């Protein structure tokens, strides 16, 4: 699986997206990340492992604490990929709007002059 596939696979789960959203506020411990979820610490750890394997988070070491932090590179690559398609679709919609405007104007030529 390539990096982009791994990133999107990791982002496919709402719990993992919520964990990433929490990490936008700064690093957090596993216990802090587990707080809002009604699941066991081993379940949260599995989600963290998926995020870590995708390169979306990293874990440091601070004495007994292993804080997690957000890594932006995989998200930036996914955003860049999505942005290319957004531009294509935006261009398609602009052409469609122009076509629909021209069709509307040709049906109601008097309205355009008012």
C-alpha cells in the first residue's frame, strides 16, 4: 500500500479522525486521547498504532509518558492530491454554470436586457 492509500485508510475511521482533531490542540497522552471515547485503552492503542503506521502521528518519550503528536506531512500530501481534483471539478462546474447561463439567456432574451 502506498503512503496515500495508508493515509486515507487511517482517515476512514471517525475515531481516528477525532483523535487527529484533538491533536491539533497539541500533544496528548494515550489516556488523554482515550477520555472522550467509550472504549478500552487497548482499543485506543490500536487506533493510535494505525495512525502511527500511516505517519499521521508520532510518539515521544517524556519519562513514563509517551505523548502523541500530529505529523502534518501525510495530511499535506493527501490535501495536495485532493486539491488537484477540487480544481478539476471547480472548472467543470464553472463551465456548466456558463452553459446554463447561456441557455437561460437564449430562452429569455428580453430579461437579459432589463
